[in-house]
């Protein structure tokens, strides 16, 4: 769903959730793209929360729910309207995973078909959901395919088995969990302990995370407007695994820093929070929409950087010719480490995307290396758990560049791959991240 289509706002949470799921399943768009427009008709925060829970849940368990729908329909689901298919998915999600009474879930989902402009499909939605309730024990007792059992596409399960033969089941289970809300405290505005006290005063449960000295975890995701001092930049939303980047970069006063692929600005903001005496902070991203998010993030934090909307691998368009002491390359990747926060990745990514990402990563590494000063450090980061985008990429880079040295780094709960450190999803209640520190010698 694009802004150009300007769909009419819906005021029913289930209809909105079905529209979101349909955007992903039927149109191949991401939840992040569809969410702002689709949620615009829901004014009550509870309705917005329900719509998001249904959409994220239906996509999180899509392989399992799709298998059930296929058993309950008399024809292939690809022959029915994508919005109706989405309604069936969110209906089954409620019956299987939420505490909504069965009769209420069925009735409200059938009503949503009318509000979605699919009144003719209401009898089908009603029949399928009631058939599931009648056959629930029988259907759930039937042997499931591995894809349905672990709620992951076949290609991704195979890749996880190859990469992590002893941990793939744990990774898949972590990917299917609801993520916590993780915050990064801006220590310029007060200590982590001070902010925990402010959360307590606001009636919000929270606890510190050991992985990062800035990290606080809340058990449930809530609107940022409820976070004390959010608009004043006292705190940001960022996974604890991502917070490690600014620490490992080790920026010092007087350094020139480049944040390549900088948007939406979480890591850039963290680097600036940690040090006000940098000589220059340059942030580059090629996506105008994401650049707008980066500017907004830094403005909220009251921080400044030199921002360019450009292809970072083509320095002629933005570089002043002066070498950087530190480069952060948060490289584009499959996102296989952040599936619990972005379950639409299960549907949007293909096996071929991994090789495409690896090619782009190689291009970025080769293009940025000449911009690094002697004795400078390039920190390579991905939110992937697949070796082709991580340690295999770094080994190939070291083989091509005699002046590159792999610095040892220590990440709590991380696994040493021999060419960087891998944090797996769920470890220390974080997402999956890979880190490698390359020193120019």
C-alpha cells in the first residue's frame, strides 16, 4: 500500500490488520511501509495495539497458519482475494494464540470482512473459522511440515541448519518470540538508574540489561509518548545488540567519523551522545525517506551531523577528501537476525537475496576502505546470522587487502567465528548481530 494509492482509513482493528497482512502477502511490501497509512484511521491506542498485534502475529506464524488455511479451504488459497486470505490468517491467529473468546474472535473477524469491503466473503470467513473450531484437535494433531512446525520458510531453515547445526532450533524459536521493548538511555541526561526510577514513577515495569550499560528492557511494547523525556531526547528505542556498535567503534575526541548507511539514525545518535568533541561526524544514506528519519532522530536528540543523501560507495559525490579515523558500516543484509521484530522478513526475503546482499557488502567494503586513515578502524556490522554476509565476507576482504588487520573484540554472549563475533537471536534477550573490527595497518 503506497501513499499514492491513498486508501480510505479503516476504523476497525481487524480490518486494518487484514489490510496490513495483505500488503505484505499480496503486494510484497514491508510492514514498515504500510503501517503509517493503515493505522491512520485508528484513534484509540488500544485499537492500534490490537491491529499491530494481529498483523505481526499473523506474519510471525504465517507458515503454520497458511498450512491450516490450506487444509480448511476446498481450493488453493492463492485463488481467493488476498485481503480475505489475510482475514483468515488473523482469525486463526486469534483462535490459536490470543485469549480472545472464540465466539468473539469469529464474530469480529466476520464483521471485519464487511468493513474491509469484502461482504461477499463473510460466509466463507465464518465457515472456515467455525470449521477450525470443530476440527481443532484433529488438525493440530496431524503431522506438520518442518516449515509449519518452526514457522520459517524452507530455504531459511536450511540456511540456519547449515550455519548453526547445534543452535538452529533455538534461533528459530527466538525468531518466533514477541520482542521486548529495549531502550537506550542518553547518559548526557542522567544515569540508567535515574531513568529506571523515572519509569517506575510512571508505573512502567523495566529492568537493566547486562549486554549494554545503556540498555533497559520493558516487557511490552508501548507508545513512545508514554516514555518520560522521550521528546527531549533522554531515551531512544534501540535493541541492546545494536547498542554495542557505538562502544566497539571507540570514537575519540578529535576524530573524524563516517556513519555509512546511517539511517534511520540509531547508531549515529548513540555515537554522538557518547562524545561531543568529535572533529566531524558525517552520516550518509541513499534513501531520501530514511534520511528524513535520520534528521528527525538527531533533531529529537539535539545532536548534529553532516548528512548526505548519496551512494556512500561513490565518494566523489559527498566526500571532502580527508580520511576518517573511524568508519561504521552498518551493511545492508538479509535481516535474518531481527526476524522477531520484523516477521515480514519471512515472506519478503528469498534465498537469492543473500548472495545479492553479499555482493553489495563487498562493494561497500572495497569502496570505503580507501577513505579510512592509517591506523583507523572500520567497524562492520550486520543484523544477519548467515555466514555469507558475515564471517565469510570478512575473510574474503582480509584476503584482498594486505593492509587490513582483524582487531579482537569482546562481546558478552557473542560467539567468536574466527572473523568476527556473532550474537544470536535471543542471546541475552537481544536480536542477532555480527561485528567485525578492521584496522588499517
